[in-house]
C-alpha cells in the first residue's frame, strides 16, 4: 500500500496538480476505486488536498520536504552566493543535485529578461543535457559515468549530446577545467556555465548561470560561477566541522 501511495503522489509531477481522479488512476495504472481510496487517505493526512478543479499536492509535503537535511543545508549555504552571482550577472541562477541519472533543481533565481527554460524548482532533467547535470556527472564515481555512457542518452533539443564518445570527451574537459558548458542542449537559444559544489571531497551539487545565447560570454561569466561554487563548498565544509 505504501508503494501505491507513493505512485499516487508521484503522479502529480511536474506541476503538483490539479488532477482529476481519472487522470490519477490512468497515470498510476490503478483501478479508479483504488486510486480514490488512496487519494482519500492521503487527503486525510494533508499530503493531498481536494479542490474544485481536482486534487493537488498538500502543503504538508512542502513542509516535510523543506526539512530534508541535505537540501536544507545546501540551500542555506548556497543562497547568499546565488544572490551575489545574480547581482553580478543579472542572469538566471540554478542550484541542482543528482538523483539517479537526473539533475533535480532545488533552487532557482530567475532573471527578469530570461528564456522560458525547462528547469523549475523540484523538477528534473537528464544529466547529459544540462550544465548542472554535466558538472555533477563529471565528478561522480567512475561507475556512474560508465552507467550513463552505456545507456541510450536522452535528448531535449537537436543539440543535446546523445553520442557516448562526445559526452565522454566533454566529461574529460569538465574535469580539466572545473567548469561545464552547455549550448542549446536544454533549450534552443540558451546557454549556461556550471561548476561543481563539494562537501568533504564529494560532489553534492552544482551551480550554474543560464543566459540567452546572444549574451553568452564565457570569459566574463566563468570566473564568477567558479568563485560562487567554491564559496558554497567552503560554507558547506565549515558547517560540517561545527
């Protein structure tokens, strides 16, 4: 029953609702009666709310999610540096972590004049298609890198890297430079630079600045991104020592 309850909650990706009963049942491949019973139980504990247009995720999930230690500590350490990076660039800033073969975005500061990027807080995208994802991948274990390279690579645009040899070369360049570059691989007309964030020598997140391709100036943006990511790493490691 716990697994089925999680299937119901996961059905609300990526928007959180509203969803009608039939939509939840279809997404979960459950009978309507089972879906209704699970939604009723989840509503009773505040994990789901029922509104006129359908069911939505409940506020208690947000409250619980905000207490997850890694994301809580990471956001606390990163936000000052993200705001500094935003003030320096006036572009969209992302903070993401790895979950399986995806990057999950835990924070985003959106520029006033920005592209309609596919990223959103709580959303996920393939590691191989984003700057944040590639920065995370490049500093992950060799076993994970091999696993990603052995699988069919997912595509978001015609420019996404779906050739394993090209991605392997890109990973080597990221490891040498300490920076990941992405040009129109996640969004046509967009580009970004990302840098890894470390805690006790292990990559735990990555930080990026995303810009329209017409404003993409790596020599100006790269030092700022690298400095911000280094600052977050230092803040995280100081908190570990306390």
